[in-house]
C-alpha cells in the first residue's frame, strides 16, 4: 500500500524553513554547549546561559519584556494559560481549524475548549466567537495559522469588552507581524513552537511571551516545578520567593537555547524572502481568477501561499496535480477540523471525559476542505519559484480552457 503521506514525486525543493538554513553556526553553538558540559539551564560546571540569552533576544525581536523558553509549543500554551491564572473548568475559545496541541494545552491547564468558526482568512472569525462567550469563558486563543496573522484588532476589542484574556498561538508564525507589531506581543500572552517544521527550530522547543510580569512569573514557575530554580535565578537552590505552588518540568535545554539563538539571526531575512516569493507568485498569476486566502495583514505575513478552490474535489485535484509536479502542496489539516479528531470529539482526556461532543461547524469545514496550501521553503531558488508558478497555472486552468485561450 502506498503511504498517503509520501508524494509520488519527491518535492523539487525542501519545504522547510529554519531547518533548511541549518549550517556550521548551529553546529558550533551546539558543540560549545556540549564542551561546557552544562546542558541544564539553571546550573552546570561552566554555565553558558544560552536559554537566558535566547529569551532576551527573542523578547527584543518580539517587542515584549518577558519571555520564558520551554520544551514545546504545547508547553508554552499550557504555561501561558496557567500564567494567566486560569480557574479549573474555565472555557477557552479556540478556532476549529487548528493543531490538536491547542486543545491539549487547554486540557492540561484544566480548562475546557470551545470551538469557534473560521472565516476566509482560515483563522478565527472575529465576529463568530462573541456569541460563545459565557460567564465560564476565561480566554480566547486566536491562532496565527500558516505564517499569517489572525485579525487581531477586532478580536482584542471583543475580548476587552467582555474582560476575556487573549492568548495568541503564534506557533506557526514566529516573526510575523500584524499592523506593524509582532504577533505574540498583541494579546495578554503569546506562545511559540520551535518544532522541526517551524520558522526557527531546535527540533523541539517553545516560548511564552508576555508584557505582564505576573503572567511571566507564574508561567516561569510552572515550567520549573513551581519555581524550583527559576525563582533563585540559577544561583542558590531553594530560594523560592512568594507563594510556592506545584508545577511541571517543561524546561528548555541549553542546547536548544544555543541553536535557537543562531536560528533567530536567520529569521528576518528568511521571512522577507518568503514574503517576496509569495507576492511574486500571486502577482504572476493575477490574470487567473484565483481566490487567495484572505490575509488580514499581507505586509506582515511570513510567506503564506494558500488558495481556496471551489470545492473539496477541486482542492484534491489541485493538490494531486501539484504534488505530481514536485510542488509540496496540501489541504490544510487534510480538511479536518480539530474537533473531528476522535479524542477531541469524544472529550476523552487522560483522566476523564471532560466535555460533550462539539457541534459541527459546517461553513468552516467547507472552507478548510477547499484550501490548497503550497509550502514555501527557505532555500527555494528563482527556478523553483518559476516552477511553482507554472505548476499552479497548469493546475488552476483546466486543460480545455487553456486550449481555448490559445
Ligand atoms: C497552531 C499550533 N499550536 C500549537 C502547536 C504545538 O507545538 P509543539 O508541537 O511544539 O508542541 C503547533 C505545532 O505544530 C501548532 O501548529
């Protein structure tokens, strides 16, 4: 049987971002940490403070005063919710088209997910979630999907009106901006992932960003067993200040911190290049009647190239044609909403059933099913870009129409 994840033709270019740019600098940074034998962020024989340096530099780039490096994006979301002080059983509104980690994080923080519609931006519909607000709602989690920002201004306005916290999931959008400001700096907190496919990567990793010192303090404590080392700033052990509480171990390693600091330097030029590539491709195809995904701020995007076909069948045909031409393309999340995952649908968690099955959001399902995204890679050449343009043109113009146009 053929593996449905393996395209018949190998992709013509590596559809990776930070990973595609890995080089000698990453290797040297990792070796330096190995040679110091200080792989733990809070102490070691010759501590390099690589995670701390990364947090400082990440904060500067994202224009926030507080950053906590953690072990994954899911850990970052969990720490941010706990940092905000989520009460047990409180609801968090999440877009129905997202990664399962959003749901896992809400559950890990003892919250209950509530699923909201997306719009043609394929992210949270700013108007759709307000009716879902109840006295149990604690936070809303806009997801900056596929390197493009959600429409934050109206989301923030509704959240302020109802006194709801805003946690930006920027896992897929590190370095992306919305109306001039970095994503992750707009709400009460942001969460980033540094998993293999992300804009910068250490294989695994995550970060919480916030402007609120209290959120920072609680998030930093939680990832460190409630503040075992964090509150003593890596010096003496056991110097916990304030009210201690139990946490988890979600700490980032020094190797990850070192790798991510190198990757961070590569990020701004990479995003500029990818944004230019996406713009060029859209411009070259402007004579065709293409419905591109609506981007609330195209200027700040990190090179999303996603279009909406007329229906699911058409999306499948376009994806098949593109992958056969060596262009890495897919329907986002294979057209499946996060609540269609069996565990999410039945509300099965590791400890108990937590919620009743969510009702289907058919407009959102139809939108996601119509999506075709072309993964742009950081090392794409101009020839690769030309190939994507030609392949998209061939896939989007039915053979008969192309004949007729001649
Ligand atoms: C939107 C979104 N949120 C959260 C996560 C979770 O990140 P991680 O895999 O690092 O836990 C991901 C990862 O793919 C993601 O895409």
